[in-house]
């Protein structure tokens, strides 16, 4: 069975989950989360690059799993921002198709920069750029972003307070 997820379904499930976990969430929380998750993605990319150049470091654990989780978390927190801002995530997801060029570290740093620069005031096209960057990084690692998001969402939605 495929892990592919429909983004309208993700947003509907996520809204219900938010009502239980974090009722009345404001935009600032997921906006800060977008910066944090982008930084976690950058961390995974950096450690993967260091491993590629100098070999594995046992302190870093399973970097592929960390990368998959960070990619999924970036998508889920962007969905959370859309819910807080009364935006339809599926439309944003479909609009974000442009493939960015550059190295994975370069794009990961740009993702952090974009998230930090637009904190709390993401306009539609800023969110599209955020998702485009996430999709581009996933593509560079030959990762199906829909599957990574579905796996991460399954884990996240099991959390209880």
C-alpha cells in the first residue's frame, strides 16, 4: 500500500488534531515551527554532506531517517500555518511545482532564510517558495515527498497530551 497522502485530507485531519492538541493556535506558532523544521532539515543535510565527504560519524545516527522526518515535518508545519491563516493547503501544494537548482546545502540554507525572513507574515507566494524548496531538496535525494509526509503524519497524529 502506498503512503501517498492527499493534502486536503492531511489538512482536514491536521485541523482536527490541532483542536485537541493546540486549540486556538495562532499563526506565530507554526511560523516559528517552519523556521525550526527548516533548520532541522538543514542539520540533516549538513550531516549527510559531512558523512559523504569524511565518512560516517556514529554520533549522528540514522541520517536518512532524520532527513525523511525533517522533510515531512516541514510539510506538516506549513499545513499547520495554512490552517491557522485560513488558507487551503492543497492549492498551495499544487502550485509549488518549480524545481530549484543548486546544492542541497544551498537550498536548505535558503529554506531557513525564507522561513525566518517571512516569520509571521507569510504571503501565498512565500509559502509556495517554502514548499518548492522542500520538494526540490527531497527530489535531490530521490525521496518521494508525499510518502515522507504520510509517514511523518502517521507518527505525529498519534501524539497525545
